[in-house]
C-alpha cells in the first residue's frame, strides 16, 4: 500500500540518500543478502518507498523482526484507526521531541505536515510549546508524556480527565500504544545514532 508521504518524498528527493554514519553498524541495502534482503524488499512492497529508511536497517540483523516492524507500524501508526493519521503523527512527533530523537522528530514532523499540520505546529513541538493546540490535544500529549517518562505514576484521574475532554476509551488506548511504540523507536534510533533524514528541509 502506497503512502502519501512516501509519494511526496519520491518527488522531492532527487538523489539517493547518503549512507549514514552510525554508532552501531547498519546493514545497508547494497550489502543485504538472504532474509535481510527479503525483509527490505518486503518493506518496499508493502509501502511503495524504494529506499529503506535507517530505522528499519537497525533491525537488519534480525530480518524476521524487521518484517514484524513493517507490519506493526502499518497496522498501528501508518493508518487511520481510533485516532486519525494526523493525530498519530502529532503524538509521534511530540514523543520524539521528548526523547531528543532527531531522526524520528524529523521523520514524523514531515509526516505530520503531509497529513495537514502547519510547519509552525512542528516548530512549536520542537520547543515543547503546546499553547496553540486545543485543550483536548494538549492534555492528551501531556498525559502521554507522563506515560513515556513515568508510566507507573499515571492515575485513574489522569484517564478520567481525558474522558471528560471527549476522548473515547479506544482513542486513549491507541494513543498509549502509539506513544509506547515511538518510545521504543526513539531508543533504537538514538542508540544506533541515526542522523535525521532532513525531510523537514525538503
């Protein structure tokens, strides 16, 4: 299934991305063989994007898990669900900023703009400025920040506050899933030392 952000990216990016210098070595597309090469091709077939992003290459040493990451991201993040795609990208960008992950912030900030947010909204997220968001969106992000940093301190009252602002149970649950997935990806990207793809500069 093609994705609008990847279709736009293919038009904006005229040169093949440079090989990333990372702390932990990636298996690049040109050296991928066997099941790893098959996992990279699975990503291309499923998404329509021909260059394999660095975050997926982080899992190149475990091609079965790389395929699962393609499936998980497709069914949780890169789709509409209880939350819209735009809402999910808002969460992904915010959590990436909290975790100081330049790779994921750049990627998901770009995706957020593609799905309807202004560039100013992304710039505000970069500084942690949530003032321009609706009260419901702002409180959801603040709750998810607590989930990301101190999930053991979340309370029934935190969740009730979100219900009172109009968030449905399935939306709150999906928001937690997206935030947790992004926290995982942020940690992997930062540990490998993935540099940003500079998508926001295109």
